[in-house]
C-alpha cells in the first residue's frame, strides 16, 4: 500500500539499495521529493538520491537556502555539494546547519569523515 512507501524507502536505503529506495518512494506517490500533503522534502528520499549519485537532481530539489525551511536541507546540501566536489559550498551549507543545530555530534562526526575522504 501507498502508506508504506516512506518505510520501504527507508528500509532499502538502510540496506544501501539506493535505486530500490528511489523506486519505492516514487511508486508510493512521492512527487518532486515530497509525499502527498507533506510540507517538506523526504529526508530518506534525499539520502537515496545522494547514495545513487543523483547529485544534480538532489541539489535541484533542495534549491537555494530559504529563511523558512528545515535545517536538514542544509545538511543534505552539504553532503551533495561534497560529493559533487564543491567543497566550499559544502562547508557553507554545513556551517548553516551547525549554526541551527550546534549540538549535533553525530552530524559533526559524519562531516569529519567526509572531510577525511577529500
């Protein structure tokens, strides 16, 4: 059923099955990164898109930063820009994210891991 699409997307993503996660989300009614009635983009879908290396499409969905949007948008911008090789833009996005969520130690650890691979 359609109402299990977010769970299927998340489950496939946890297994690293990025294309299956994307397909589950789209088959479940996700359009332009959002499920019907959802005000924000789906974090699990964004993660799957980045995992599938659909970086340009991910950044297009996220758009430019806006004053009223969830902080996780900047997190995903940072990850996507990093994978695209735009390190300066990634750092700017991560700075905005950590300004909004300064206590996110798991996020900080992940950024440190990304930077080690650069």
